[in-house]
C-alpha cells in the first residue's frame, strides 16, 4: 500500500471505530450494492479523502470496472485509470503523472488490494484534491470487509483474453483452478475433452503468471512424426541431416524464460517421452547434430484429451514423465456441464463470427436457445461455434431459429402406441415426441425433424393440446 501524498496521522483506535461502524452498516443492508457503498463511505471518511472506489480489473488492456463508489464530489464517477490499473497489478497506488490524474487534479491517492476471493483482481482506491488529509486509516481492514461483501454481487459474465465467457459454477471453478496455478512456475497438466479450449487455458495460466511478458510457444505433439518433433522441440544444427541448411534453435530455446505448451502430450511416442523427460530433469537440451547442450528455463504446460494415468497402466505413457509433468493439474469441464454459460457464450460467439466478416450478424431466438441447451455438445465449444456459423448463414431477418441449427435431436425413447393404436400414426408420433420433450414444442419439433411452426399447425389440426 502506498499513500502517495497522503499523511498517516489518524489514530488506530479512530480507524478501528470507523471499520466497526461500516461493518455494522454492511450487516444491516439489504443488498450488496448498498453495503459496498456504506463500506466505501467508511473508508473515505477514515482517510479524510473525497472519493472512494471499489474497482475490478477489466478485459485485456481495458479500463478497470467500477463496482462501487462513495464521493463527496458530484459528476465524477471514475478514479484515475492509470492509478487503478497500477494498484490492481502491483498492489500499490501512486500519483505518477498521467492524463487522468491531471484531468481529475488529484493531489493524493491511496489504495489497498482486496484478498483474492474471486478470479479477477479487485482493489479499494481513495483519492483527494486536498493535501494533506487527516490520515491513511486502516484501508487493509476495509479492503478485507469489501472482499466479503462484494462476493454477494450478481454474477457478471467473465471473459478472459481468449474470449471465454460464463457465470456457471463449473466455469468459475475452472477460473479458480487457473488462478491457483498461474502464480507458480511448476509444470501443469491440463486435461479435458477435445474442443474445450485447453490451449486457451494454457495461455490464461501464462498470462496470469510471472512470465506473462515472456514468450508463449505452443506445439501439437500429435501433429508431427517423431523425427520431425525432436528437431522441432530441441532444434537442429546445419548439416545434421539432408536438407538441414541452417541452424534452427527449436521451441525449447524459443520459449526460454517463458512457457512451452505441449498439446496432446498423451500422443507423444515413447522414445520422445524419454528424451523429453531428460530435458525436464536436467534443464538442458541438445540440438540434433550438436556437440554441446544448452540450458533452458521454460515452464512446461501439457494438455491431453485422454487419461494419462490409464495410458501409463497400458504402457503408452511413462510413469516417470507423468510424475514430472503433473505437479499441478487443471481440468477443463465439457460444455454440457456448464450449459448455463450458453446465455452469454452464444451472443459472444455470434458477435465474434460477425466481426470476422464472413458471417452475417444475428441474434438467437428463445426457441433456438432451448434447442442449444438440450444438445449434448460432444464437440464442446468448437462444435458450438461451428453450429452457430452455419446457422447464422441460414438465418433470415437476423434471428436464429431452431431449423437453422441443423442439430441432431437427442435420442427419443421408442414410441409406445399402447391403447392409442386407433389414432392416426401422426398423432401418436406427436404425442410421443411431446412426452419425450417434457411438453416442449421446440424440442418435440426437433425430434420429429419439423419446424416449430409446422408442429403447431399439425397439433391444431389434430386437436392435440400441449403436454
């Protein structure tokens, strides 16, 4: 914490009393926003400043989000963006010259980071045009109180630099896993089904750690034969083999100091696994055809769509390499386990597809969202993006309907005509589809292969009531 131009003259007892008053106020407030405002007022008054803000880091390179404010000045709803960003990144607020500091005519800035109870960094920042002010107070206590109160804020879609969005418990648990391993430099194994975004997880781990400004290098171990993979990873010297007309440093050297991401590590041939193990143990690589080794200091992140422990039991993966790689582990949940995220993920992907220039912009109808939520998504987010791209090309008037998605409906139970054998086959088919879809016309139409409008027309013609 850095007081900038603020003087520390407040007594500990006085600051403690203000903290207690704010705590009592927060405990009696009916909602999180009001409670945050009361705590911010206490922090502002304890310091003797003019404004207090609860800020949260924004999207990549974007301005911080203001989650709460208590100000004695009207019409100014944002702190200095420069001071807030520095506080969120370093834990220290200062008065470094910037356009926002000059525009606000700030003479004093003070801040304290909140304890990490959420994925995004949050901080308490206070400022003033007056110098000096009565004192710093106990901002760490207010920050801790804010961290607890702010947990009750409504869930806001979370987006990483790779464009993930979501609010589901499974998604938040994933972000918590990433946060817990990002600050380390130990190896990580990232597991998950194909299409879940394991490389995006690896990039998020890299960007959230101490090596964020250093290289992130990725290679798919299943995409290259063993002979080429060795040279790609370790490098080659000129003349090492026919066609090697110059020295190539290799990906370990390219990632030196940063992060090397080994995708589909489970498909790496056993001889290459032994060579990789030696590099991890010794911290040195020998390029193909080289006489000497060179040290490397890259953090290793590895991803797999399979079960590496089962592969060890089947003799397809080395136990010792697994122990070396799986010091930390992150599991990426499949899309079917976070269906609640579709409400924010679908609009995001539709906007992304439209921004690419090859797909017209459209929005999803409630009926289309119902079909999307019912799908099992074996291809996960990758499949979802493909389905939305096809659907957007078919959509008319900018609205995505179920018939535009071309999704295979979930398997329905066998039709049991029972005592309805005297009814027309079409009527029995509709009733069975409605029963299998819990009365949903949208899903029933998808099971039959009709549009929702056609199903409705046939139900009216046959006198069938919904459900």
